[in-house]
């Protein structure tokens, strides 16, 4: 029996997947989550075989939540099921530790096959995503971004953190609210899997950031 937790902020999606897994003899939906932090908590508490993760989650986005799950419960396989399939999002999810990636609209057979595969330790991607992954890795390598899992805004915030600015000073520099900067820093720490500000600054400076 494959135990599954579904993390999606839309109740209809969670209900639909519960109906699907209830109808299949080898799967069981053992829990659900409506926010990113609930998803991490469910992974740690429930210890399912598979966590199905939407990326557009409130509270903590799905990529940061995936990184947290991989760190806190590495035996839980994360299968992304989301609307977006652009390259940045796909590769950010992979780098965060996702074992599979499907786009919403996948058939129930594709979802069941993906759940079975990641539960067995395999990596699996929807057809369109798989083509993109193969194309990406077969393309000539460009100079690598040291933190490709971060958004452009998060890289900007990390650069200023590495330069020694406080969150309030960063907010003033970028014309943002302090709360927004606080949210960005929390997301940065989760995506980099660091314990806090000091470790993030060390990694950023090692990568050449903060030299303003």
C-alpha cells in the first residue's frame, strides 16, 4: 500500500485525488495540506511514501516546502503536480529535491504511474517536461548560476544580505516592505537548506555575492 499526502490549496483538487486513490487498491491518501507549511508538517508527522505537492502554495511556496521536506523527511518522495511548466520552475523543483514533475491536466493513469514510480525510488516527469529536461541537459553548458533555485528578487536580497545589510536596510534599498524582505529571507534559507542568516551569508560570499 502506497501512502500519499496531497498538498494543494484547492479543496476540489484534494477531493478529486482522494477519490482517485480510494478507487485504486494499492494507494491510500493518508493526509492532506492546504499550505506549504502544512505540507512540511504532514510529511514529518505522517511520513507518507509520496507527497504530492502543488507549487503555488500559500504561506510557504511549493519549491521552498519541497526543500524543507527533503531536508526533514528525506525518505518521503515529493511528486510535483502543478499548473506551471516553464523551465525555471521545473528546474527549481528538481534542484529542491522533487522526484517527479507532472502538470495539472495529467490523466489519472499518468498520476498513478508517477506515484508508483517515485514511491519505488524512481524519477519521473510528464512527457512535455521530460523533453525539456533532456533538451536542457544536452544543451551546451553556460556559466552556472550558483543559486538557480532562487528567484531574481531572492538573489538580489541574498546579495544584500551578503553585503552585510539588515532586513530593514534591504527593504529601504529595494523599496520593499520589511515584511516582504522577511518573507524573502525565510524562503532563501529554506531553498538553500541553511540553518539561518549566518550560514546563508557564508555560502553567498563563497559564491562571490555581497561585493558591493
